[in-house]
C-alpha cells in the first residue's frame, strides 16, 4: 500500500504536466481579442490576456512542486526500504496518506480546469484532455479516499505536538520526529503571526516569506485541533479523547490540506534552490543552470505560494490567525498578477522541459510540439476525417441502428 502511494505521489507531476503542456501550447497559439479594441489589427495570443495567465500559471507552479515532492518522497521511501537511517515508517505512512489525498484531488481539479481553459477545443476528444482526465480520475479514489486519509496524517501530527508539550516522550526523540514531519511545530514562538504578516507585506513575492505564513497557519491549526478535541471530549464523550478525535474529521481535514500545501511550497523552494546551486546539483561535470532558469524556478515557487495565500481555504485561515492582513492580501493579489505576467515569456520552455512525446499527450491536436501548433485547426479537421463515424460509408449502417433504437420498450 505504501509503495502504491509512493508511486502515486511521484507520478502525479507527469499527469498534470501533460495537461499543462497542452493548455499552454494551445493558449500561446490560439488568437482571440485585441490589445486595443479601437485599433483592431492582429489578435492577441490567449496567453497574453492577464486572466488566462492567472488561470494557467499556478497549475504550472504546482506541476513543478509535485515533481520535487515526488522526488523527495520517493528518495525517502527507498532509503527506508534499504534499511538506512532516515524517515520512519510511521512518518512515511502519515505523509503518504496526506499527500495522496491532497495531490490526487488537486491534479484532477487541475486537469479539468486546464481543459476548460482550452475552450470548445478542449472539450473535443481530439485535444487529448478528456481522455487524460478520465484516466486520472480513478486515482483520487483507489488506495483510500480524501475523507479517509486526511485524518490519519492529522492524528499523527497531533500526537507529535502532544509529545512536545507534555514532556512524556523523550525530548530528543520528540523533537526529531517533529523536525521530520512538521518543523513548523518547532518554530521560534516569538516569531508568530504578526511577524510573518509583516515579512510578507514587505516582500509578497518572496517564497520564503510565503512559506513562513503557511507554517504559522499549520501551527495554529494544530493547536486549534488539539483544543477542539479536548473540549469535545469533555463535553460530549466523558473525557474520551479517542471518540472525540473520531468525530473531528472536518477539522483534521483542514489541517492535513494546509500541511500538504506547506510541503509542496517547501519542496518547490528547496528543489529550485538545489537546481540553481550549480554543478553539484546536476552531478559531476554538469554546468550550473543559467540565470534565466534560476529566475523562472524562483517565479514558479512565488506563483504557487501567492496562489495558496490568496485562494481556497488559505485567506480565511490566515486572516483569522493574523498571519495575513487585508493590506498584505491585496499586495499578494497584485504580486500574483505580476509574477504570472513574468512567467508568460517562459511558459513554452517550462512545458517543453517535460519532453513529452505526442503519444504521451494522446496525440493532441491542439497541444502538438512539432512546430506546427498554429495549424491546430487543420489538424482537428484531419483527425476528425479519420474518425470512422464521419466516414460516408457509415450512412449505410444508419437504418439498422435506427431500427434498434426505435424498438418498442414493452
């Protein structure tokens, strides 16, 4: 089971990369709208529209985050299998539960969102996106659903927090376990939500400041869950914490999702820094990456962090705990638009870097990488012409089909 979940985590990036590749290539080559409606000359690429950039780029950032998280988790799991010192089995089980639940849902959502961003062409089977979506859909259900897996991780983190605060466990072992699974539990208590909010407001595009805010949110959710379970146990279950914990799945799910977001941004930030670190990152004799690549990786981390801070459950939770102010939220929203605009010029290279073959893209008519993407309309017609149902010979079979479909039901 753990091996299957490890494969799911490490393989998620490739599934989302396929959808990102098709959507980015289509968005670059599809022309629609004008920069200045009063001067209708050449139409704009769809990806030149800020709204399309804001919709596409966060998924591209998530795609790379999944890549680095998959590499890191797979390495930790294989290290455990070899019997080497490293991640514990309990941690691997807990984090694989958390990541599998979160990642499969997000990848499914991402494929569907990117399909819609390709308009009517994305709805066509010839785009490759409907088949990709249908094939990945089952992954969100097999090996445990979100509602079952999320509480497993949250319970593990609550136990770590209790061991740290109670002193019942060996302090060194408790700190080591927390450092492995949830380092934000060990953050300096004097550097709380207010300090995180100030750092973010000063540098909203800084992924490190974004990660700090997400860590503060996780720490607050851990404490909130612990208080909620204790109160529920005393109020409803005569002090039985196990029963109270079993009835706290909603709060535990919030904690697990917040942790997954923190992990993804942390791994993308670390992975980008490692790749940009020079020859040692790429192996002996490998050249250091160029400054534009470093800048693109930094922007990917920034766009993901800003997206997490300004969408979904993030803003409400961060505002409540004080790790985000209304002013900082406004700055983050503007910063997200800026970073998405910067990534526009790198989008084609960032999807080409996955080196996906036409077969891996389902021979997509709108996401081809053969240099003829502008001819996607002609390719759609060509593919449609190959469809047996569009063959003139098909008409000879229509009478028999109509006879079957109009047969009396009684």
